[in-house]
C-alpha cells in the first residue's frame, strides 16, 4: 500500500487534487494511524468468545427483534438491515467511508490529539447494483454499498459502506492509499476545517452536533 506523510494541510489538499479525474474515490479517516481497516464485527470477535458467523447471526437477529418499534421505515433487505445496525453502533461486517475527503479528514483529526492519524483513499471495489438480490453473507470479495436514506447524519457525511466477505481480516487492496497526518497538525487542521464549515454541526446534525461544537469552542478542549 502506498503511504504518504504530510507536513502541512496544503500537502493534504494536493494529495486529494492529484487523484485522476473520473475515478470513483472514497475516503476513510482514522484517529490513530495504527488502526487497521477491520470491521467492528471482526474487532469484537475474540472478546465475545463466539465464532464470528454465529456471533453475527445472533446480533442481527436480536437487533431486528428489538428495533422494530423504533424504526420509521423497516429495512427492505439484509444490506439495509446491516446499514441501519452499523449506523446505531451494532458490530457488523461493514466499514464506514465517505465520498467527501474533507469529511474523512475531520474524522481523522477529531480525537486522539497525541497520536498520528491517517486517511485511507480507495479507488477500487465494485458497487453493489442490486441490493435486493444480494446477500451480504455470501460475497466472495469486498464491495461498496450506498444505502438509501437512513438518517441526516449519513447524508451530511456523504456516507457509504464497504461490505466485507471476511470481516475479521484487515482490508487490503491494490488501489488503496494511506495519507498519514502527524499529531502536531491535527489541531491546526481541525481548526481550518471548522472555518470551512466542516464541523460537528454538519457531521452530527441536531442537538448532539451543537453540543459537541460548543464544548470544543467554549471549553478549549481538543
């Protein structure tokens, strides 16, 4: 995997702008550069002490049974169920990405101020075209999936997912690039993004985003 470490915010913008036109790039920001691209389901397997397929089946079954009273619109297929579950924090075989590089940058610098962070840039992977006919549990490789409208948060974050056929294996791809952000730049970049309107109120619409922004602005916390 190609890796680039930047020394200033302008170099990050140059990395984004240098990408070839016409390719469908997606981005994922991580607050710690040592984090692998592994799903939340894969990360929790050993702690739960169950085979990953059994753990997944039980989690999604219980989620379906418990979530119905709270859903405005019932998901139409298994991919939609996984997207909703992922959105609300259930461990799944999905990874979150964004079509917007600045959104991914914000997530990379949002927390862990004393640790280098990173942005992953992916230009490969086919997109699932027929979600109603696709089982996320029977895929033979990683695919991208853009869900229908689930929440304003995903819409504002220009969000999508990758669906992983081996959820406990770190994702690798020949068209994957990693941009490392040194920790001393994280606060600077976060303040710059705020000036451009990429902030908590945008990414977490509603009172949660308002509270997060006020906490950061008025208490001088990172």
